[in-house]
């Protein structure tokens, strides 16, 4: 009987420590030190929430930069990869269909891999600078930009290239949501 009460006491103590005290302390720490990230990194335009800088969103309008494809259709609850392997005919077919669409749209035989393949989570908000650059001329045509405005669009892309964290972690990247918001705000 004594061991039963010892076991129950241990369950109560550990529940209080790990379930209540630890989670409360981590929540307070996150809200204090990493407030923006802990609240979802919400991006607002004129006071209206338009997305999160941490999550990709589907953008199919030809006047905007496209994000990476998503195996989960950009749904945060069902995020994840397709689990299709390199020998999968379904993957080969999907990639070829994307390639054909993008080659036609962008008029380029070189389509960067991040526009063809979904990320592991399906929610990566970034594309490579090359993937952004290959879209510039098509967006300029769709928006009927003058040659000078097309150059300004290219500069806008370069201004949105984020360098690797701490100068060495990761690759240069472009946040598609932030680039598209900047594109609209410049009225190109």
C-alpha cells in the first residue's frame, strides 16, 4: 500500500513539474524573448493579417511570385511530404507537369528544383534567389511593366534575398509572402 501512495505522489509531482511548471515557464520565456515567433510571426498589411512569415501560402496569380509546391496543399494541420520516392511514377509525373507549366509560363528551360519539388513540410515560406529571378520576366509581362519597372522589380527581388543565418547556416533565400507584399506596395 505504501508503494502505491509513493507512486501516486510521484505522478502528481511530475505532472505538476513537467505538465504545469515547465510549460508555464517555457511559454513565459518564449513570449518574452521570442515574442514575434511565439505569436506566429503574423504579417499585417494596413492592420489586416495576411499571413505568417514562417508558413508558405498558395499564390497562383501570374502577377505574383510563386512559392514552392506543397504536398499538403499548404494546410498547416496536414503538413508533410508526399513520401513519394525517387522511383515513384506519380512523383515523376507531378514534377514533369510542374516543369511543363513553369517552362511555358516563364519561358525558361531552366526551372530551379525548389519550384518543382515540395519541401519536407510542404510549408517552406522561402524559395531560392534563382527561383525568384526566373519568375521576374513573366511577372513583368503580366503586370505590363516598362523596361525600367522590370529593372526595379529585379532590384526588389535582390533586396529581399535573406542571407544564411549568422552568415553560414543555410542558403540564401527569399520569403515569397514578404516579396509579394513588397511588390504590391511598390505598385509595380
